C-alpha cells in the first residue's frame, strides 16, 4: 500500500532535552502544599508498614521463647494499629493525588490550548488536526499522572529505601551488604535499555498520532467517503496504521518490561545468598527472628526498587509525549503583539497600503509587489482577479493575520503593527469563504462575535441578511440546536448565519471573502439591499467571484500577479475594455450559455 500523509512520522532531536524536566516543574509549584501533605501521609503509612517485620522479629526472638503472652498481645495490637494507620493515610493520599493530578492536567491543557489559538493558519494547514488533538487530550493526561502520582511515589520509594537500609544495618551489617550487592547489576541493565526504551516510546507516540489524525479526518469527511464508496479503501488504510501502532506498542512494551524481570531475578538471587549466609552465620549472632525479619526487609527493599524501575519506564514513556507537547508550545506565532503595543482607539475606517511587499515564505515568490492604495471611510472596495493573484492576502494583511515584508498597512493613520491584535480585530468583521458553524444553538452562533447582544439584535441582523426567514421556519427558531460544522444546514444557510454573525459585531471595517459564493442567485439578489444598508458608514472590502454582486462597489480593483492592474467603478472599467472588461465579458457569456441550456432543457 502506498504511503499517505498520516503514515509519515514526525522527527525530534535524538537526545532528550533535560530542560523539559525543569519546565514541567512550573506546573507542580502551585500545588506544593497539597503535595507536602500527600508526602507526609505517605511517610506515615510507609513508616507504619516498616514496623511489621521488626515486630515479627521481636515476637520470634523474645516474646515466644520467653512465653510473654501479654507482650505478644501488645505486639498484635500495635500491628493492628499500623494497618489502620496505613488504611486511613492511603485513603486521603489517593484523594489528594487525584486532585493534584487533575489540576495539573487542567493547567497544562489550558496553556496548550491557549497557545494553539495564537498560532497562525499555516500551522493548521501544514498538519492533520488529529495530530494536534491527540497532544491536547491523550498526551497531557499521561503527563498529569506522571507529575502527581508518579513523583509522589518515587519520593516515598526513595525514602523507604533509606529507612529500610537503616533498619537492616541496625539488624545486621553483613547481611545488608549481601542485599546491596545486586544494585550494580541493576544499574548496568538500566544503562543498557534506557535509550532503546525512549526511541521505542517515541515511535509509539508517532504511530498513535498518525492513527488519531486519520480517524479524525475520516469522520470529518464521512459524507465524501460514502459518496465515493471509499469505505473498504479507508478500512485498509486504518488497518495498516493500526497494525503499525500495534507493532510499535509491542516493541515498546517489550523493552519496558525488561527491567521488571531483571529486578525480580536479582532479588531472588540476593535472597538466596542471604539465606545461605544467615544459616552459615547462625552461630555468629544471626537468630531465626533476625533472618526472617531480614528476608522480609529484603523483599520490601526490592519492592521500591521495582517501583522505581516501573517509574523509570513511565518517565521514558511520558518524556516521548512531553517532547511533543513542548514542541507545540515552542511553536512561535508568526504574528504577535509587539513590545509597547497599545489598544486600538475608536476609528473611522480609513485604510492605506503604502508600498507593501509580501511573501508567505522568506525565499518564496512575491505575492504582493509594492502595492499602494487608499480606501476612504465608508468606501466599498471590491477585489477581483484570477486565483492566487493576492486578493485574500490584502484582506489578511488588514486584519494582520500576517505581517508585511516591507511597507505599511495603516488604519486611520495607525500602523496595524503598533496596536494589540485583539483590539485591532475587534474593529473588524471578517467573513471567510469557508464558513464554520459551532455546535450549539443558532442564537449562540450568531452571538459568537458579540456575546452580550440581545436576542432582538440577533433577529434584526438576521433579517438584514435574509436569514430570519428560514430560521423562523425551524422547530425552535433561534434556539434550534445545530450539530458541529452545521451539517444539518445547507451551505447557503450556513453562510447566511455567518453573515449575520459578522454584521451583529457592528465592525468599522467589513471584510467579505467570497461571502456569498454558495448562496443561490435569487437569495443573493435579495441580500444586496440589506448589504448596501449595512455597509453604509463602514469601510468594506469584498472579494467576489460573481461580478454581478459588486457592480455598485465604490471602487473595483483588478489584482493580478501581486499588482493592482487597474481600478475604478464598474462602468469606468468596462469602458476601458481592459482586464476587468475581459473577465466580465467571459463571465457574462458563460452565464448566457448556461441560461440557454437550462431554457432548452425546460422546453423539452
């Protein structure tokens, strides 16, 4: 099967950046107090659990030989009390750990989502959205568990080791040295497998990302899939991606479980040596109680070691995800507020381009070549020309979705780079060709640009763009629930709702990028009257495919190869018989042929 864009893994630097660990501490600091309480509970529980073997030693070596029944009862009561303490501490520890973990997940996800909203369109155009989604949801969940439960557990395991070693040394130094003999072998095993594990879990991260990306796009495009009967082919692709994910998972799991058996084998070997040494030294002060207690402590010694090896596996797994998260957070916005940027004051809407040169890529072709023009307050500027000529680029620069390479874009004499992005865009109403309807009610969608708008304001805006009619015919009218992307609405209805959304925001500058491209001719003609009334007093830029919709524009600018080839009113440009005249004539002739064909079909 051929490769597709979801079957391409993203590459990261091969050497792990230790700076990531320092950055992650930032998310732990706000919960220092809760973590300290959790740690205290864990210390109390661990200390209580470590009393057990010592109580058994005391019972075997002293109480039972001395037939001290009262002493045995006392030891039993103390042992029962330790179990109660462990249970109570564990209950509250679990509650605190989950609270801390979910708080960290929330904070990290908010930071990541906030940053994603600042990234440029090009970031989303260059990668499948499913790969972004998996970082915000799945990867953050994994990291949150590591930071809360994982860190707490590793601290308590280290403390347990210290306590256990101290107790074992107090019981018998010689047997303690036998126990510690296995540590060097474990360190060698960790050194051997660590790089293999990290690469394996990075591969799992890649394959998981690919799988999620394909599933996300397949669900979004399900109508096209069913229309072209692509179900079997898509299933083959998913099976291929799923198999690669399975294979990478099995490799990663295999590498992760190497340390577990290594720890178990070392602990068994060490325990055997302790039994042999203990029996050999029975005459040298090693009693049966000492040996039983020591074997018990040896098991407890390798328990934290095993936990630490598992934590190591967890941190290796999580680091692969953490790298992806920070890779996204380190993605720099192309456009951001400059130092000293201030709020955009009230404006009238005069727009000026002064010798603007722009390219999307540093070494790419020039999209706008020394473009200059002035749009006066309240003027309607129509931009026409072939695809890729630079029409959309002009309106994107006004909204500062991109920064000019050289020259200036001014609004009322203010360079758009000198003000904050939020205040700039609040002065504008932008409607793109690709309309988007969010899940929720129609009312919520129209109020998206003006959350405090009254319902009557929404109705008035809808009436102005001819959306009120079809909305009123719906079961719940403006409170009708629509699904994600407005799949239950027609394309024209989605555009009319989006149009109402822009107009409700009452912008000083209105930008319509192919805003009526999917509205039928009858509806489009009805909209014109409302558009003219709503554009009055606003500076408007219209990019239109249908030239019939821009006849009444104050000025029409024909854009080609990044230059303004000609400009003027509709009648002026037709009289010149230049580029606009040729475009209009071609479209008019095409319309006549189409109309004639329909009329002929009707007569038949």
